[in-house]
């Protein structure tokens, strides 16, 4: 295996010797000791690194190298005749400053190739353990995970802190010249978008918690269809429970306001009007980039591989490796089986690890994820973060946390029956202002046609009612009813 360039290694070392600390700092973010394939070159680089970081010299001579080598315990190696000649050859090697970083980049790329070759050899060994009972996606995941996990290790190439003021003028000008209505992707629920900080932002995990059978899957379908249809963005629905046909029936019902049962049974065909609406909706739905994947029973690593594959194949990546605009709905965060659970590793810990992986995935690909979780039994009566079922890490790592629940009879009576039967309660938000205490967003769910619409907030309704109670109507044409203020 060739994958090395001793001449480039020598040029980098010669450049540091000739130009000292300035050149070292220029290439320190690219190369490291492991970048050198010749053992003596790696030792010399370690000595040069020590000199530049401690003594800040403009140039480095052979005596300084030998002195540091003795401190580091390498003098017995560099004192050999062939190594002495090698070191003198490096000091005499001519190299210009503008080429040193190019040589550094070259040996770093060769190092990456060597490391990747090693990782692929490991993947080949893993493939030998395949029994044939695994799903194809799991087998492909061995190779895919190796490549993408390896790439993630290389993504952070900037190790040095930078000034907050660096390029700030260009950044502010960019904001001025590229105005947007809101920072994130709209869900079709404008009050909710505003409460969480301007929609679903890139690189965030947004969490909505609900009790079972409250309508969280319907909420995912309503938001997902809006993003795919109105905003023309790719949307992936990762579902742990429902089938593709279930989602199709619900979305068609939502679009046409035809009863789900009529669609599922095919009875819509008995009405020409309903039949026309359904087939018009089908044509509209076919144009969207709305994707579905059942992940029931799949290990979490495989679920991440599915999301990653979708980003690469159907969404596309930017030159920097981040995803183009899209949204992933994850319905919902839970353990698929008891694998991995033991007395030492509890369910809440495994859920915490899953949330951490989801959070890291969102940040790496700059993709917004809207994840649903279950509320525990305390969520029936309480509206606080401790009602989240599973792990505190879900709350720690999410960008915002919202409760979706049924309204009580008292709340329906107070807000009015037309204000809806569900509510969204944004409790925490890293970017948005949320809502005032004891406030919530009214939502109306029409389960028969799988449609959820957003209404006003509780305080908006209350304020409107107060205005009506405090005011009074007068006949402007009747002088007896005219009121004057003195």
C-alpha cells in the first residue's frame, strides 16, 4: 500500500524549521504526528511542535531539535547516523511558504485514506458475521455506518476558538440582504411556530408530548403535509405504529374533509362529488415529497441509517455535508424491544442515549427533527416538564418542549365550544418566547376527517370576551344616546 509521500512530509518539516512558529500555526490544524508515515518524521514533528508551542521561535536549528528530543526521550533515535543525515537533509530542503500548507493538506488526505482503508477492513470483518437472517438494510448499514461515522470524525476541522467579532459585518449584511419571515420552517401552526422561536430550526430536535390516543399522529400528518405541500420541502415520517395506508387514508380525509371510514371502505366511490375530490387530492398528494417509513421493531442504529440514507438519496447534501432543506418527523421516541436493558442499564438511560443520538444527528446534518413522546400519567392533570415519559435527557437536549392534550370540559366551556377540543402548551423553548403562564394554544381536532387546525390562545379569547363585556353599543344617529367626555 503506497498511500504516503515522504517528500511532502519532508517539505512540511523543512518549512517549520525555516519559518518557525508562524508556519507551524498555519498547518497545526491540518497535520498531527500520525499524519507522518516515516517514524523519524513523526518524532521530528513532535520535537518541532514542542519548540513552537513553548519557545515561539522564528526559526529552528538542529541544536534546538536535539535538545527537545532529549527532553522527550527520543535522543537515542535521532542520534543514529542515518537519522542525523536525515535531519540535516530536512534543514537543507528548500521550500517556499506558500506551498507548505498544500503539502500539509496532501499528507493529511493520505492519512485519511489510510484510516478509511483500515475502517473498511474492519467493516469487511463484520460482514463475515452476517448469517443471512438480517434484513438487507441492516447489511447495507454495516458499510454505510462505517463511511458516515468515519466522515463525522473528520467534519470538525476547525479546532481553534475564533473571535465573536470575526466577519460579523459580513454576517449582519447577509441577514439584511436575505430577509425571511421566520428563521425556521413553518409547521402551518403560526402561533406554535412563534412560541418555539420561528418554526422548526435547522439542527434542532423539537419535542411534542401527548397521552396515548390524543392525536399526535394526526398532528404529525397535518404538519408534515403542510410542509410537503405548501412549502414544497421533502418530509420523512418515521412511524413506529401505523401503516402507509393508514397515513394515506388520513391525509386524503384531511385534504377533502371526507370521512375516513368512507375512504377506507371505498364508499366514497358511490358519490360522484366525493370521488372527484378524492382523485383530485390524489393528484395533489402525488406531487409532494412526502415520505413514510415504518420503523417498528428496528434497532435505533438502523433507524438512523434509514434517515441518513434518505438525506443522501432523496434530499441531497450541501458541499459542507449538511442536508438541504427538509424535515424529519419521528413518531415516536420509545424502546422497540428490551434488547440492551439490564440491571445496569435502565429504560430511561437507553431513551437518553437515543435522544442524544437524535440530537447529534440533527446537528451534524443541520436538519430539523420533530419528535413525539408519551406523557406519563402525571400528564393527565399536570402540565410541566416532569410529565415527559422516559428520560430527563429528552428535556435537556430538545430545542423546545410542548404538551399536546385534550381540553377539559371546564376549559371548553370557558373558551367556547367553537375554540376547539385540544390544546398545545409550549413549556420551554431555547429560541422562542413561549407563552405566558397558564396560557395555551387552542386547537380543534376533527377526528372523523383527521384534521387539526390552530385557533387563538386562551388569553386572546379571554381578552376578546372582556372587550365585549366592557363595551356597549350606541346608536350614533340617536342624539339621546350620544356620550360626551369633558
